[in-house]
């Protein structure tokens, strides 16, 4: 069980669901991923629900309020940075956009919301009392983050300049070029990147959150039983693992991943 007491600068640290129906989402994900959920008041009209695996926080969800009406349900990926204000300036200098300028989240951290040059959204996080996920890679927890974009060359340069990521490209044949994002001094990769293919026409650039499972096929089937939809059925990544892409009952998209299949 990979347990975290901190996250390094430039690494993914948290996944957060914005949904139109928090109670339904809590039921769906708890039954699918084995979460228990703690509700925490986060202001006069908001409840922030923290998902746990055992005693460790794994992710969170909240119901969108009036200020976000019209925003479709979605998962947001967070990247920890040493200084959210400095990184936000780098985002703009490197061709990205600040959607929400840096602000304090009570005493738990400081964050900003950005988009890269092609429009994919990310959250930046500088931790105070909340580091982000206390557990990753275990079943039910975040295990991978992947960018689907219309411009892999520009995105690669943006993330290299903004977070110091390295890029390593692989020709996947009909699937196109797959890029691994790395980080100097780390053996494991930070995330991945794929071009938006013709079969994804109309889908905007986005980061996709992967949750680990011990059995991708069984989890995909369970997701449909719970009211979700399998967007891409389980398939193998040769010598690496098996994955499926799923939408929850409210329409938020995520992926399931079985390691080492």
C-alpha cells in the first residue's frame, strides 16, 4: 500500500469530483471502489465529501452550487506545487490560462485552477494541513492521470516548462503517439498523454483520472449494474495492464485500471 505523508512538486496528488447529485455519487463510488465517505461542511451552502480507503483519504466529491450551474459533472486532477502563486505565473508565461487565481482553502492549502494551451483543466495545490491523497495505486485509489489533447507537441512543451516534466514518446500504431511524462530523480512516471483521435470527435482536451482495481472486467460490469456506462470496454495494454473508461450515472468520466494484467 503506497502511503503518502507528502507529495513532491510536480506530481499528481488528488482527484475531486464535481457532481450534480452528491448522494447518488457517494453511493455509486462507494459500492464500486470500496470507499467510506466523511462529509465535511465547507461553508454555508457546501459539503465537501472526503472518500477514504481504510484510514487514508483517497479522493473527494462535492455537489455543484449555483455558481457552477451548467458545468457538467467531471473529475478534476490536482498537481502539487511548492508555490502555487509562482507556478500560476509560469502557467500564464508558458501559454496557459488562469481560470481561478490562487486562493486559500481555509487552513488546508492554497490552490489555483488552470487550463493548458489547448484547454485541458488542472488544479494546482500547495499543501498546508491537507497533502492530498494519503493512498494511491491501491484498489479504489487514484493510480494514473492521462491527458487527451489536440496538440501533443505544444502540451509537452507547456508541461515541461511549467512543472519540469520530461517527455518520452512511443509509437502506438493506430492509436497514435503515446507520451509518458516523467520527472528527474523519479523512477516512476508522473502521467501520460494521448492525442484526441477521430473516434473522440467533439470531446474537448482533458485530463482523465484512473482508479486502480484488482479486476477491470468485473469492475466495469459492476459500474453498469450501479447505473454507470462503459464508454470504452476493458482492453489490454500489452505487458502493462488492462483498463476501461466509464461514466458515472451523472455523466462524469473516469477510468478503471488493473495493474500488470
